[in-house]
C-alpha cells in the first residue's frame, strides 16, 4: 500500500497535465483525440512502470536494485519512453511544428540521463546488467 500512496501525487500530476493541455483552445479533430488516447495510454504505462520500480526509484542515478520484471523486462527506461509519448500528444493534437521542440528536447535530456544510469547500474551489477541490457530495448 505504501508504494501505491507514493504514486498518487504522480497520478494527480499526469491527470492535471493532460487536463491542462486538453483545455487549450484547439479544434478537437481526429488527430486531437488520437493524441489524447496516446497520452492516456502512455500515462497508464508510465504509472505502471513507476509502480514496478518501487523503492528503486530515484531522481539521481542510484543502484539500489536491478528491476527486470514487468515492463522492465522489455524496456530498460520505460519512465522516459512513456513520458516522452505523453508529450508527443502536443505535436499530434496541435499540429504545429513548434511543438516538436518539446519531445525533441525531452528525448535528448532523457537519453543523457539513461546513459548516466546505465553506467551506474553497470558498475554496480556488472555482467547481470550487461545481459539485461542485451535483451531489452532502450
């Protein structure tokens, strides 16, 4: 139950973000609705990944435990992948090139963070992490 209670602020943040973006003036056409569906599905996977990460979650790179179950059995950095997909909604919904800047910057920052985390995990878990990295994406 403790892990779930820690997710509540993040769930609230995702809902507020989606609601704020959704409240901006724009024609709610098929692309807008498709983007909304993408954002909601990505938020669901993001929160699931965060829950599965449990006590291993940290803002700075730390090697508490190597999480390899659930979503982490396929994707090494699902928090980064799904948060970027949530922001892609801006591009889809508002269909303006200026919004491409948000996911581009976010993806670049998260690539840098993923590399730092990878170095920390490789130092801590060695061959176990290298094998895990071979069988997972990003």
